[in-house]
C-alpha cells in the first residue's frame, strides 16, 4: 500500500489531533521553563545585594541573562511549534525518526528533545529538503497554529520510496495560505515557510559577508532578519557581545520590521534608520533629489575636510598681543604654518587642541622676545634660554588668562561639534569659499540654503545630513573626554581647566564612580521591567545588515563603514529600485565599505512572495520601460483581480482618492497605503478614513507592503527625480492584493 495521500477530512482531523497532543506537551514544558526562568531572575537578583563592585557586576550579568532568557520564552509562546520532520529510519524497515521544529528548543527534564530550534543544524533539512534532494526527509509537515491551537497541517512527501505503508499525507496549500494572510502593518517572521533559496542565505557561514539581490517581494528583508536570528543563535558570544546593527531606509521601515527579531526571540540587534545611525542625531526628512545627489557625493569629503581643518569662518587670521608694555603679533603666515604642522599625519583638530594652545604659547613667547629685540631691548634669553624658564612660565600663565589671547584661541581653534560646523555652512559666502573647485557656485548656494534652516539642536536635518555629520565627527576627532562636555558649556575650557580663571571644571564624568553607578542601575532596570536594557550603540558592530542598500549614497556607505571595520555584512539590494543615479559609484562605495578581507558570497532570490501575478505583470511593464532586459521574479499567487486605473482632474484628486481608499478598506481586511508624490505629501489629509489607511510619500514606501494600494499621480512620481521611473516601479509593487492608480487627466 502506498502512503495515505487522500487528504480526506477524517485523516486530517486525526493527524491534527496527533499534532495537538505534541504541541500541548511542548507548551506544558514551556510553562515549566518559564517558571524556572522567573525564579532564576529573582534568585540572581538577590545575589550579593548591595555588595562589592564585582558582586554587583556578577549580579548584573546574571539578572541580564536570566531576563533575556525569560523574554525569549515569552516570545516563543505564540506558535511555538510549526513543523515536523519524519526522517528515513537508519535501518530499512525501522521506524521513522520524528522531530518537531519550533521557535525555540524545548527539552523534557530528561533532556529528550520535544521541539528543535529552527536555527539548529538538525532543523536545516526542514527548509532545504526537496524531492530531488530529500536530505533524509521522508515527510515534511507544516503546522498552522494560532497561539497554542493547531488549526491546519500541510504535508510534503519528499521521498515516497522510503515512506512506510499508510503514512498519512495531508494538506491543501499552507504555504500559499501564509502568503495570502492579511497584513497588519508590521512584518511577520516567516520561520514556518522559509524557502530553500532563502534558507541558503540565512545559514550561509557566519564568517562571510553576503550580498543578496532580487526583485520586489522576494523576501530580501525577511531573509536578512532571519539571518541575524540565526547568527545570534549560532554564535551568541561573538555577535551578542560585538553587536548587530540593522539599517533600513527610514523610520517607517524600521517600525515596520521591528517585531520580526523579537518574535524570533532576538531583541539584541540595534535597529536604525539611515536618519538615526549616528548617536545623538535623529533625522526623518527626505532631501529633494538635487540636494540628495550633492550631499551624497564623495566630493563632499573634500569640502568637509577643508572646513574641519580650517579656522572657522570669520576667525582672525593673526593676533596682536601686549605683555608688559611690549606689543607683538602672531602673523597670519606663521599661524597658517602652525595649523598645517599640527594637523600633519591626519591628526584631528579637536584631538590636538591642547597641543595647539601650547604651541601658540610658545610662538607668543618667541614673538614677544623678537618684539623686545626689535625695540632695541636685546634679551640674553637667546643665549641662555634656561635662565629664563621661570620668566617664560610666568609669561605663559599670564598670557593664558589674557582675554585677547583666550578670545583668539577660542575663535581660531575652538573645540567644535559636527552640528556647529554643518550649520556654519549655511552661510552661502563661506560655503562658496570652502567648496571652490569642488562644487559649482549654484550647487553651493543650493546646499547653503538647506543648512541655514538647521537649528542648534539639530532640527531640520535630513537623512543625507546625518552621513555628513558623521563624516565631520570623524574629521574633527574627539577631544579628551573631559573636554567634550565641558567645552560645550564653556569654550574657554581646555583639558578640564578654565583658561581664564585657571579653575578646574567638573563635567560630572567621574571615572571612578561613573561606571559603578551605571552598572548598579543596569540590573535594577532589567529586573524591574523584565525588558532588554537600552544601551547606547557601540562605536563598531560585529555584523551589519543593510536593507534597501541600492539607495545608499557613497557618503552613507562611509558612515556605515566606520561602524563595521571588522564586521561581516548582510547587504540586500535591488538596483532596479534604486534612487541613487550613479550605480557604479554606489557599487564602488559598497565594495569599499565591505572591505576585501572577508569572503563575500552573492545570492539571488527569484520568487516574488508579495504580489499576485496580476500586479507583478503590471509592474513588469513599468520595469521594462527603463530596464528592458531585467529578469523578473516569479509571482506564485493569483487573486484574479487586475489593477484598476482611474483618472481625475488635478483639483479633483482628493475627491477621487479618498473614496477609492475607503472602498479598498472595505474590500481588504488589512492595511491600505495611499502612496503620493513626495511633493504632494501634506496635500492629502484623508480625514475620516480608518486607521488602517495610511498616506505616505513615494520614497517612504520603500520596503513596505500593504494589502491594497492607491497610487496617486504616478506620472508625477516618475518625473520627480532622474530615478523617478524606478520609484514609480517600487510604488507599484507594494500591494499584496489590490492596486488602484489614480492619474491626473
Ligand atoms: N518564505 C516565505 N514565506 C512566507 N512569506 C514570505 C516568504 N518570503 C517572503 N515572504 C513575505 O513576502 C513579503 C515580501 O518580503 P520582503 O519584504 O522581505 O521582500 P523584499 O525582497 O525585501 O521586498 P522589497 O525589495 O520590495 O523591499 C513579506 O510579507 C514577507 O513576509
């Protein structure tokens, strides 16, 4: 007799019951583990309360670990088990070996496996087995659960020859059902239905970088996030301690994907948009295309280097001082030479400021002696410099406190922040001067205008500005730690001492107690909230994921490269969706960021899991207008619903778009996106529509998806920038079920 492949309701019911019993057992054990974990948190919290420094550290580590474990158990609760493998017996005629696959490894108290973690090597076959290469799997079963209830199952018989008689095989498309599920506005994990070509990326060796390409909806984002979960599971020490950074194009996108990693039990990765990669800055404004192109160009490095190394705009070029009735001058040429000398060997202006001030004092002493000599007051100092050390010391300490000298120093070589420097470029005359030979005059004016609007606290920054601030931060360098906080409050402070008064300045960073205080609250917070502890981002990460990488400018690549000098990378991109004009330049920038020391492997994903064929076919016509030979991902689902095309007079747009969105909201259960040209954002307040309907600009829609989309004025989207046709293509590939475009007549 062959396997029982009739799929009858009776067989299915019985099989669902079998799975439910196994799932119940796993949940019962999970509840026990949860209780043990809670006890561990309480116990470890009690360890050495109020004890020594090292006991506090121990307590912290334990509380932290216990809290993380507790949290991952909670996260695994929903749909804990989603798969089953029946493996070929080791001896012919023997029993099939059975494993259940789930979000987390669960063992009995006797350490018998009840559920295998999907990331464990033993689970790999669940994703990689195929009829042509069954990898020992006879039957693969996907469980469709809600919470702890098994709703449905679907089997794949991969090796019929090894199947014992009567092996039930049931199912009717759990995978397609998973793809058709309505969208909630937050991306879901795909652990239960990862496909083979995706799994190859997820489980690629941990010490290589991967570059994943593929059309819209091929699961690039999903795969990148599952790879992070796999890396953290397999190499928790390495990636957990060095940190993982996931970068997406904008805040809306990071909000969209933020639940995926926690739902996989991993909350430890830093999720950042391109606007908040740099500590201390938050930008959420898209630059207009002309400025984005200029600000993203590597030419900006030349401009910024000059700005960082030159004296600020308007600073005096020389300084005239007086000491005991003798006037003397530090000349412009002499000062310029000193500046050059101090910055030689790529030394950074903020880092060498204290050295600069010492050199200026030396130069002033020499100039003073020269002035005395010139006035006929010949000094024996030249012959016997040692005899005059005390005089020199007095001179220097008095000079230090002289207001004209102190004012000169703070004007000519201030401790500067990146934001101050960027704002100073809002002066068109200044920017014109420093960008001479690099930027055309009209371009400089365009940029200056945008920086004039940036406030002292960073209001008005765009995504492109953040990369420039990071470049400036690296060019300016850091002053000694004590300088940074104090200098922000008082420009006369150098090395923790106020130049004018000689007083030591306390900036509140007490190296003895600071770390201790921090540690003692660290565990408290973790235990109190039972949550992951928010820590500032480290300077560098062990692994960096770059999503929508085709849109990164060279300056943004440089910003990420600084955070991943020793990292492995997962880069996912689709050049057909790029907003960056010079694709060769973008590729070179990526190559530089990824470095050459690591092996790099390329993967191509080929199946579109988002769009039904009806929408994918329409999108293909748009793609082929600008890339006639581009390969297309294969869509696997059909809805029978063709895209709709409406038109409206410009003034009537809102009157047509609103009802269209409302109608779609009635037709689909999940989200509706109204995607409008960037220049029309703000003109569409869709009052009175359900919360499921969102209005967003074309560029903001990158990486997102909705059940239904109303695409407004696609011609304008296509003409808003040189890469507009690609943006139009992106917007047409956001819908999972229905697409309505509204063009202007
Ligand atoms: N194996 C899978 N099983 C179920 N759903 C999947 C699978 N792979 C991808 N998906 C779903 O397909 C949709 C598209 O995936 P994703 O956003 O990762 O694609 P993408 O390649 O990053 O798209 P884009 O280039 O348009 O940003 C998501 O809803 C994702 O959950």
